[in-house]
C-alpha cells in the first residue's frame, strides 16, 4: 500500500521509507513508525515519519498490506 495518505499510517506499523540521502537512488529502508511528522492528510511524495531507530523519511510502502 502506498504511503501518501496519513490516515493509513499508524505508530507501530512496519513501513519502507526513502531517506533524504537516498532520494536519488530510491533505496528503501524498513522500520517501525515511531512518529508521524507530516501534518496534512496526504502528500504526493509520501507521509514523512520518524522510525523507532530515529531515521526520518517519506513512506513509500506499508509492509504487510497491499
């Protein structure tokens, strides 16, 4: 599932994000959502989140949902 809608993302979910440094390559990083940083209900490039390990990026996929 795409990560462009804020309502589909919850703390504790496993997601794949693109870190700022990886935007050119599109390399995905997997982790557990700690905080949702985007305030708007949707964002065309993905909702920005902070993972449990402190990394920040935009959600590209929600793991375990299709």
